[in-house]
């Protein structure tokens, strides 16, 4: 499971010209799920995301987490994070989980992030054509792969 975390001042997702989710200060999280991911990956990655200390403190050091800044999360499913570009110029998405595997894990991630953050998580819609808008703060972008945990 791959998460691309972007620290934002604001972010939103629009589907069919209608805003589906939006946040102010917080994280825009793009989530890629592979066929090998499990509920353990969801739990580990959620704790890691919520605990990320990448907001500036009074000394301008990245030292604060979402709770300290009353931040929110906008979670967007993005199968293209598992693109393989080893051969040619057309990416292969064979490592991305099929919907029957990915949807339950995506929904589990929504529930786990909500529980770990202590407030609802804004979302896009799995499989939809989404337009994502963000104001990256910093910019700060962190990539976490649950398969690389020690």
C-alpha cells in the first residue's frame, strides 16, 4: 500500500462538477492499493499517516502532527501509484489491486483514519474520474510504502 501525503492549506475533489470532499489545513493522501495488501497494512499506514509530524511548530521546525494543528485528511484512491514503467512508455498497472480487493481495503482505510484521527475523513469516490485541487503547503510531500516497513 502506497500513500503519497501532501501537506496542504486546502484541498478538494470534484466529481461530475460537484465538490465531493474538501479540507482546509491537513493532508491530501493519495492511496494506491496492491493485491498483496492486507488489513495489517491499513492499520500500520493509518497510524503512520496520522502520526506524521510535518507541520511547523513555533520554532519553524517540522514537529507537529495533525491533531496539534486540528488538521483534516482528504483521502483519494489512486491505482496509478502502482504503475510499472520498466518496459516501454506505456505503464502497466498489473500490481494495482482489482476492485474486489481494493474497495474493501479503501473503505477500511477510511474507517481506520477516521478512528485514528478522531474525526471524519473526506474522500473521493473509488474508481471515479476525479478532479483534485490542492494548495501544497511548503511544498511538503512524503511517500510511504507499507511494504518497506521494518
